[in-house]
C-alpha cells in the first residue's frame, strides 16, 4: 500500500543527496507544498534545530507512520515482542 505525502507528514529520504549533505534514512517534516508532487521538507536534529530545508519530489521520500495499519483483511494483532 502506497501512502501519498501531505503537509506536516514525517518523511524519510530514500536516496542520497550528497550535494545537499543528506542521505538515505534522514527524517524530515513536510512544511510546504511547492508544486504538484514537489514539497519543502525541513530536517531538524534531536534538539529541534533545523539543519536543512530542501525541495523534494515524492519519489525521493517515503511517508512514515507511527500508528499500526489496520485493514479489513488484516484485523489480527501481531505483537512485536513475545515473552
């Protein structure tokens, strides 16, 4: 299932951008829509200080999800850890 990105989504890069000093897996927040399929993404450190703001296309990032994905075909709970 592909999620489309939207304003204020938390995203991760899926390609290296060495000229911008950004790499795969770095996490940012979409802060503005610049054009169809072009977004302004702010990258901040763990103290909330911005270290990069870049325009990116949707195919350069994935939207991250912090809640379980529940569908009608997958209603079973699968624990991440068992004791």
